[in-house]
C-alpha cells in the first residue's frame, strides 16, 4: 500500500486534513503524568516543541473502570510490582475531571490538538461538554458496541485502535459506528503489548483494513525505536501514535516503554522526511536532476579524427560525457552517415557535422 485506499473517506480534525499529504502524529501522554496536572501541562509544551500535531491523554475514574480485585497486566506488574491492585495503581494515575479543561486551555495556547481516550460513559460526556475535536478509542473498548455508539452519536471523528481484535470484531465495530451515521473513522493497526516486538507490528494489516473497510488507517506504535512508524508512513499511515514520557525513570507502568522527548522529536522529523521522500506517483526528473543531466549523461563522440567525407562507423564512434552532442539513442541511426567536415578526436558530434548517405 503506497497510500490510502481510493475508497477511503477523507476527514478533517481541527482543520487538519488527515492523511492528505501529512501524517498526523499523536504524542500519547497516556498516564505518564502520574496524576500530576503540572506534569501533564509540561508534557503538552514538550510535545509541541517536539513537533507533534496532537497530544493524547486518558480520561477515566479508576473506581468506575476496574473492580477492587482486578489484577494488573503482566507488564504493569513488571514495572510497578504486584503488591497493589490495578485499581489502586490507576487511582494514582487519574486526572480529576475538572483538570481536563485546564489541559485543553494549555493545548489551545500551545496550538497543539488535545485528544483523550474515554473509558466510561461519563468520560464520553465530559469530553463532549469540553468540545473535543475527535475521540480516540482504546483497543480494549473496540469490542463494546454500546460504548462505541455513545461516542459515535457525538458526530466527531473516531480513531479506533485494533489491538487484540479479529477482523470480525473490527467489522462489528465499524458497522456499529456507521449505523449512527458517523463515517469519520480511522483504524489504527496496533499490537497490545508493552513493549511490542517489531516482528509483531504486522504493518501490512493496514492495507487490508483500508481495503476491507474503506477507512483511513494508521499505526499505534508500541514498539521501541522509530523503524516501525517510519515504515508505516511509507505504507500510507494517516496517523501515527507514539507513547512518550518526560523521563523514563519516573514511576508508573508506561514510563520505561515510552519515547523520551529527544526520541519523539527525532521520530517526528523522520516522519516529515519520509513524507518528503514519498513524493509523487508521477515519475519525472527533479530540478536538481535537470541541472545535472548534461554533466552525467553522454553524447556520441568521435573515437579518432574523422575526415570530411568519411563514413561514420562503430570503429570511429564512442560514448562520452558530457551530453552536449547527438544523444546515445541515435547511435544506430547515424551509422553509415558521412562527415561533412573534419571532426577531431574526442569531439561530441553535432547534427550539422553529418549528412545522411543518400544526400
């Protein structure tokens, strides 16, 4: 897939044409602010300085999201221990609902798009009341039709991660959203593992998703490094999402798997370079190539002195730079012609020097 499928529906988020010449880069702050609004605000500023188009948070109440006995995921245990429950861990990572208005205000000042992933019905309504431009749906909620409907009826673009999902589950999710009349969908190829192996990225799935569902597609990158994201851009990703942190040594389940500010900045620049490198499907010389053409291409050149009246043959003909004489494609055409004038050795041949044999 060299670009988005022809059947995809274009969409606009906050004035940005998604997937039209520019990949939307989402800096996934997630819960790496550790529940500290000041840290979250600093992440907004850093994401902007790194060149991201959007910064995304997570909107949830731990008590509404998990039961008291819900275990942590394996990667969470590895990074935060097993002594506390998932709910107790998440309680320390949530932002108060009233703090999201402050975050949006900072995003507006910094001119970076605010986005957040809601985890409950109340969260959906909060974000709607705050006037969000789009919704991001986490992979885990892709299989919850009622939750998807509650978001879809808001009429905003929806970016859906597809980690853990089968094609049938994605089909149900897309149909659920479209049945509300909302067709503003971006599907992100995603591997729900932290960190995910590069070998599990399966970027070719993007082409299948675009072809099957007629949606814009992108990549939620849980791998370490930037290689997978750059390849995804080359394959037509309209959106790239990447976790980032201000400091990998901060406490929290996602910090050590996230890109540092420097790594995020390098990734964004690499994505912009990749977009430039992709160019156009029309093959044509660049301006620089046109300037270099004469010095790099060759002309028909006399191998030795050719006297006036002498017949041009392969014995007295060769090819040399620069391309200031008769072009090489005319080699066979001038064999058998006669020299009208003396042609010195190593001289590029010109048409005025020759005459056809029947002249």
